[in-house]
C-alpha cells in the first residue's frame, strides 16, 4: 500500500456509517482525491476540525490502488480559512468556487494551476475582499485554465470583427465566444451584455490578481458573473447548486433590510 502526501484543500464531505466521513480534497499533486476518514465524526476525533470545508492542509493518505477511495491517515491544518464559513455570502461564494473545481475536474487529474488559483482565491476571501468579486476573478481565470476561454475578438460563427452593435455584444456561450448581430439572429438569440461589459472582461483578463479583485467595474460585474455562470452551467450540464444558494442568500438579506 503506497503512502502519498500532498498539500490539499477540503472541497466536499459526507457522512459514512455511524462515525466515518468521506472527504473530497483538491490536492496539488494528484488533483481531486476522495478518501475515508475513520472515526472523524466521533467527539474526540484525531482529525479535530481539520476536515471543515475550505481548510488548507497537508494530506497523508494510503492508496491500495484497488478502489477510488483512499484511506486518510493525517490532515494537518496549514490555513483553516475559517472566515469563509462565518458569513453566508462569503460561504456561498467560496462554495461556488469549490463547486466549479469539483464538478469540472476529474479524479486524479492534477492541475497545479487550478490548485494555486483556488488557494489564492481562498486567501483573498479570507483577507476580506468583496466575496462576489473574488469569485468572479477566480471563475474567469479558472475557465481559461481549463481551456474554455471565450473568444471576444470576432464572431465565432462567421468571423466578423464587429461584435458590438447598438452598444451591446452577444455571446454564443456554448459556441465559445462573441457573435455578431446577424449570427445572433440566425441562432435565435444570444447572451447579451453591454459593450462596456465586454471591455471590462478584457480589462479583467489583462489585470494582475490584485487589480482584478479591486478595480471598479460598476454594472459590468453582475453581467460578467451571469455570463460566467451561464458558461459554467453549460460545461457542467446543469446550473450550480451554490448559485441557487447565493440567490436565496441575497433574497433573504434584501427582505431583512426592508
Ligand atoms: Zn457572425
């Protein structure tokens, strides 16, 4: 039985039997790994609070190579990222980032770029930057890392370079980028954003991480998030659970503020 080690983030978990947990990690060295943490739900578990969602730690596991589930030996906390769990909005946005990773990566398919991006985004969330912006900056870089960058320089159907008309731009999200108004009509519709939003997308892609998580975007921010959600839902094949959770959170906080 091989002993393996890697830095890892807790990205999912559920109960197994009376006292065990199955925990999903996104690891730097192995990609997504699922393992059994024996007796993790006992009051005095040796795992303590290490298996809380978003926790970054050093994972040691045994892999017998016969099943998809590994045996978790140790998980030592490096950064608990507790702030991501003490506020509904921050929790929802962090859960959305983690869901993007768990649902669009395969087991045992390492991607050091995605791992580094997730850790950086969780660190920025912890530092108290606006959660929705951190998630947007994460999501745009994430789809790029997976090779799904939307084209913005020309119509993906006919190649025309005029993609902004009457101040708006259309996207064929499943087709991979912008469409001109004629092709949008032929498609029977497109995902429409303001011309300024297209500019904001280009700025965010060029920006450093610090700029991308702070530069003012105005109404383009909501439009970009909706575009990103449409793209990610299309890649998954259904809408994300955490986006539904976030809609509930914003509805509740709106009603609470009236
Ligand atoms: Zn066209």
